[in-house]
C-alpha cells in the first residue's frame, strides 16, 4: 500500500485502500506498520486532514478496529 508522510511526532506515514477499507499506519517509535480493517472512508478523510494524527489515532482508531501488525 502506498503511504504518505505526515507531520507527527508519533506517526511516520499513513495510507488507505478504499477498495477493502484498510488503513495502514507506520509508527515512529519502532517503525512498526499496522493495518486497521473496515475503516470508513469518511474517517480516512478526517484522519488525513486532522491537526494531530496521534491524538486522532488515540481518540478514534486505537482499539476500535480489527488490527494486525504487518511490518
């Protein structure tokens, strides 16, 4: 999946596949990459444009979607 860099102290890059509703996040702390499944496209648009990606992740994504470490 193609990811784009974001200006965040916690997250390196984010990407989204609208065909299968998968969000992908690369974290700075350990360079891990996680996929979040059944992620709605409207939330992707919010996440993409939010002021703080880390705060958005904590408030709206963490432990709310099925997830898997992929890298």
